C-alpha cells in the first residue's frame, strides 16, 4: 500500500498541475510531461486542450502504468495506472466541468480532448 501523507492527500484533492512519467511505446525510454489534473466526483483525471495527438496518451494506451509526480502543494512520486476514457457518455459527464472551467465548448472537448482516469494501487 502507498503511504500518502496529509499534504499529498490535500494536493490530490484540489487538482491542478502535475507531472507524469510514462514509458515510450517504441523506445521504452522514460518520458516526463506537465499536465493538468482534475478531481471530479472524487476521482482523478488527466486532460488537455482539444487538438493534436499526444505522445503521453499513446504511451499510456500502450502501457497504463506510470508515475504521477505531485508538484504543487506537496512533493510525491506515486505509482499510478491510467484508464483512457473513450466511451461517449462517460466523456460527456467528466469533461463537462473541465470545459466549463477552461472556457472551451463542451462538444469540442468531448470530441477532441484526451481524458484519462488515474488510480493508485492499494
């Protein structure tokens, strides 16, 4: 079980900026990127603006294991697992609050933004 202290738990409850490290799907090399994370219905999600394909998303599709680096409000490197969300109704439900926060049209975000649910092993 991962020990998460109160500062990390607090940082995880707010959403914000995070860094993740994935493994390159072709090279196997570690790839680190800065992303936004959101807390919706007590679950953690990674997302991004609508648009072009992302290497980090392709890497997570190939291997859902990654490191979630808490960098705002606390410091922690947490082993995590990704579930890429493709089902339209679930995307609509989860992306709605993100689109509203960022000021993007909901339909554009649902159709063109990456969306990944993050879980941490017990």
